[in-house]
């Protein structure tokens, strides 16, 4: 509670400092969202392999086919 009568004043906000802070926070949240999307994709892949193995199937690993040359 800083009132006008106690003699203290808040320093004015520096506009460039605030925009730098906003850019840093945006970068942090972008990295956080990207990590979340990667984690969800990885969990989905693991779930598919576990479901395959739980059904008693063999060779449940992901098969990557090479691209054909045209």
C-alpha cells in the first residue's frame, strides 16, 4: 500500500524493458508448448506399441519404409 502521503513513489516502467520481458516469456511458453506436443506424440507411439504387444502380436516395432526415387 503505497499512498501519496508516505513519500515513496513507484519508478516508472521502462517500455523497452517490459517488451523484452514479454518476448522472453513468449519464448518460454512456445518452448513449453512444443515440448508438450512432442511428449504427447511420443506417448501415443508408445501406447500403440504396448497395445500391439498386449495382443500377443510379434514384430510390433515401427517399420520405416525408405522413400522411392522417382
